[in-house]
């Protein structure tokens, strides 16, 4: 009889511990997370890889959240799922069927640990034959640094006059556009992509692919070579503000247009010059 009572007491104790643990777990609030997503480029009926990162804000900055489910949402439907790695990154695959620039979302899936959150980006699906303009983001801004390096996009950063309208005309029926932004050292490509995409949207620029690049020797040139090797051989024209941007195109025997017009003697030889964005179309 005493043995039975001991077992009963032990069982009650275990049940009490389990209940307390469950209550404690339920009392822990979910982690507040942020989802960052980069734009992705693919041809119709070819797989696109969408890269996302799940982080939370800590005392020392952003910390990755690994082992969490994320979902890719396209046109309101879950199109792919994945788990974040130890670095908080996840890679999701999707095959676009038609030529378009589609807004997509990556959101936290069913997670007991992380609060609901989602990030947005563009899935750019172009035909291989689509003519592509590469545009340096600094050439779209008033008072942007001539180096092309953008430390961060503030709400007060203003677009150059007519830039959105003229680029809209160029992309309406003919060109696709890749927006290149050069980041200062230590910058995060996910955050920069989000900031630039939001800035472009606020100022009504046509949708395209936002491409953040490090400030490194010929980082742009290497990316042009990479895109050409991947089949995007219609990248032939760059519209930019900095000498380094123009030279990356000219070294590959491609066309470069500088806007606004730089001081005399500062434009690379063979680069075309436009005094403003209304003048750009005449140089293409």
C-alpha cells in the first residue's frame, strides 16, 4: 500500500512538473522577427531561386533565426516552403510561367517560437531576348554622391526631375531595368535591397530587379560577366552617374550613358553624356 502511495505521489509530481513547464512555455512571448527578401531574376519556365533571411533585433544588432519554417507566396498562394539555416537564410524555388515582374512575399510559417512576419520583393521573369537597361540608382537621385556609393536611402532623398517618367517610357513596352546600388563597407545586401525597392516604389519608378553590389574593384563588371554567362546577353547599355559605373561597361565594349552631365573632362572617353533624364532617350 505504501509503495502504491509512493508511485501515486511520484506520478502526481511528474504531472505537476509537466504542467508547470507547459505553463512556462506558454508564458514566453514569441520572438519578434523581420523577414528580408532579395529580388530574383529568371526566364519564363526556368527555376528562380528566391533568397530570404529571418532575423530578430538584439542588443548587438540583428541576430539570425535558424530552424524556422518560411513560405513563398505568389499571387496569394503558397508556392514553396523551406527552413532557415543557422545564418537565418532560406532558399525557395519557383518557376514563373509568363514574362512579368511579380510582387512576391516570404512569410514565417507555422512556428511556435516566432511571431508572424513577412517580407516582400520582386520576381523578375524576362524573355532571354528582352533588352535590358542597367541603371545606377545614384543617377536617379538629386544630390547623390558621384562615387555611386549610397550609404542609406532616407525618406528625404529626392529623385531627379523627370527620371521616373522617362524611365517609365523606356520600360513600358521595350526595356527591362536592373537597378544597381553600390553599398558602403559593412552594409547588408538584404536591408539595402529593401530600402532601395521601397524608395523606388514611393517615387513611382517602374518595377525591376534591385541588385546591391559591394564597393569593390569591378564588382559591377564581374556581375555583368556573370549575367552574360547565364544567358542575359541583351545587357548592352548602362545608365549611370559615376565614372566607375561607365568604365565597367566601356571595358566590355558596351554602351554607357552618364546623367547628369559631369564636369568637363570627367566623363570617360567613349561614354555618352545626357544633361538630364529627358535627354537620356536621345543617347540610346
